[in-house]
């Protein structure tokens, strides 16, 4: 398995830098799941609601790449503290991954084990915090 990511943001939020925090998680997944001949590639978009861009998944069979194109609302995120953005982005990411990956048969991948591992690794980098630990700060970026 290979994992990668990019971002498409205006710079009004922390989404690009927060998505960079995933690198150690991706490295752990690549080490643990080398028998999976697929790349999971994530695009993190933080766009104004007026763009009406929806999250989607696309499989490129020839390249063996599963593209996860995740969009979050810039109008909301720019009002959130960095910690609140991390909270929201991490939970949105994990929910999106969990829901969508189950729809694809990936050779040598136990979906439940993979998602459990991802949850552990995400928590190790400070993602998936319970909401109670996130301040209700809505100060603009």
C-alpha cells in the first residue's frame, strides 16, 4: 500500500498544515500493509460553500489508485481555532475514509483491521480527540 495526499485551500485556514500531520500515519500504514497493491490518495479541499463542491471517491483501475477527494467548508473553518479545525478535520477524515473504503474490495486488506489501525495511529498524532477536550474558541484565523 502507498498513501499520499495534497491539499487545495486558500490559506485562510490550517487545513493544509493539518493534513501534513498525517505523514507518520501514512508511513505506518505503508509498513503494515505492504501486500496491498493499491495507493490511497487524499485531496483535502477547504473551499467556500458557494463552490458547492462535494466530497467524492474515484478508483483509477489502471493506476491502482483510490482517490479520496474530501471537501470541508472554508466559511466555517476560518472561524475555528487550529485545535477546533484539527478536531473537525480529523473526525471528518476518519468518517469519510471509514464509509467509503468499505465499498471497495482491496486484495489483502482486512477493512476492519485497517480502520482500527488508522484510528489508533490518528489518535497517536493528536487526531480524533473527544469534543469535550476541544475549546469552543471561534476566533478567526
